[in-house]
């Protein structure tokens, strides 16, 4: 079960990154181009936050039940803090990704609540942009980009 969930988690990270990048670029173009908010922009935000939610669910399954790395972390917390690889997956990666989920949802909520198009685009650009930055900071770049290929 572990390899299947890990593979899905890996594939969906690319979907999250692509949707996040498209949502941020569209929001910036709309904000600085003074465009009217479109249903497409709202849907992109929904797709981005939905994909990041699925990614969080898969990550939690790995973290709590299936990953041999986090089993090691839970066995000896002191060892985790002294080992950069274990610390990354046991603490840093999880923290960054939960923060990214929060930022993505804030972008969705604030863009919905804003009355004017410029404010909607500004909220989407800022919060989705922060989510994307945090995702990039918290990604395990030391692992293969496409495992198994």
C-alpha cells in the first residue's frame, strides 16, 4: 500500500504545482491588467485548493500510517532532530505543507469575499502565491522528480 500512496502523492504534487502556478499567473494578470473577475478564475482557485486537499490527505496517510520514515521519527524524536533527513520529513515538510493548505484556503475565501474584481485578484495572487512559495520550499527536492521512471 505504501508504494501506491507514495506514487499518487508524487503525481499529485505536479498537479498542485501546475494548478497553483496557473492560478497565480492568472491572478497577477487580472490584478495588474485590471480585468473583471471571471468564473474561470474562481474555478482555478477551487481546483488548486481541491488538489492541495487531496495531497494533504495522501500526505497524512503516509505520515501517520504507512511511511517507514515517519515510523522511525515516532520511535525516537531525539534522533529525528539530529538527523536532517528525518527532521525534514518528520517535521519541516509536514509544517510547510499544512501552512500551504492554509494559505491556499485563505486565498479562496478572501477572493470570494472581496466585492471588486481588483480585490479578488489581489487576494488570489497574494495567498495562492504564498501557498506556492511554501510548497516549493517544503518539497523534497532530494528525491527523484518522477520516481519509478
